[in-house]
C-alpha cells in the first residue's frame, strides 16, 4: 500500500507529461516504479519461454540492439537486457527499465540489419515515449478493472493485465495493444532512433510491408492496432527525408554498425 500512496502523493507532480512528438499524456507513476514493474514482467517471461542460447543469432540481434541503445539519451538505460525467444510468432517487445525481447519469428521477416533495427527501435521508442506508464496510468485512473495492488503482488488475471499494459501483450496471453496514436509515435520516433544508430531509415517501409504480407489476409497480432498500411507508409515516407539527414550525419561521424545476420 505504501507504493500506492506514493503514486497519489506524486500525482500532481507527474500527471502532466508530453510525448516526444508533443502529445499530452497522463503519467501517474514514478519512473523507478514503472521500471521495477517492467523488470519483474521480463523476469517472469524469461522463466516461462524458451530462449536462444549464445551464438550467431543472439550476437546478431544484440549487435543491432546495442547500436541503437548506445545512441539513447543518458537519462535512459544504456545497458539493455536482451533475450531472444524461440517463438515463430513475428513479435518483439520492450519493457521499462531497459528490457528487450525479440522472437525468432521476426528474423524470418527482417531481411537485413536495418529492417531488424526498424522493429527494435520501434519497441524501444514505446518505452522512451512512456507509453507503458501512460497505459497503466490511464487504466488505473479510470478504474476499468486494474487492481494495482493485486497486479503487483498477486499471480492472477490482474498481474497478466499489468504485464500486457507494460507491453508484453501476446506473451502473457492478454492482448492489450497500444493505441493507434501510440503506435504512430513509436513508428516515427523509432525511425529517428534507427537513423541515429546508423541504420537506413528507408528500410522501415520495406520491413512493415513484409510484416503486413505475413497475415494471409489479416494482419499479424503484432499489427492489430497499428495504423493501416496505407496510413503508415504515408506517415513514414513523409518523415524519411528528415530521418535520412540524421542517418547521413551519423554515418559521417563514423557510426556504421557492422551487424552480420546468422548463416
């Protein structure tokens, strides 16, 4: 209950926030508390799902992820914990506190390091934009079924709901996708992040086109609330010229990640 009290004491200080793209957000939880929730959720999924051991696959994903996280602001974790999960579902997720999960299914779709960087940067962008905190805050403030104390301390549906709100989604069997506005922000902010890390932002549209083509008429679960393909491509194409300037500046500074796909 002390944790809940802290939230209410902090409410007036942290309730108003602005996303990286200028949108007003409801943020109720201190960063340290939401990071602790993220770490707990990540540890649980690591216990439950099989992971890929050390080798070329993990080295490749780590190379891409490290290249992105090295360029993040000093105020966010620089050392992210990474797990590559043995799962054919094309999915990835990032959680507060510097935790990143990538399914092997994504590697069947991402044809090169820049395409893999597209999804990794997109997921990291969700965390940097405080989308997990925003979702937990909104659910808690509106009292739409989230018993926070039970979610933090228990093992039942409330705990699964909390993990899904943080960004784990299908991994815990509860689908609570990010809103379309949040997905759009992650697309555009992620485009800047990958460009800063020296990955070609033009590959982002190719990656998302590949993702959409995997659904056999319906989009994969990963894309369930993303903007439509046409809207997404239009938004990305509009931002690519600015991202290309960031990319070219990064390359001029010698930021040229050499990540080699396995096999």
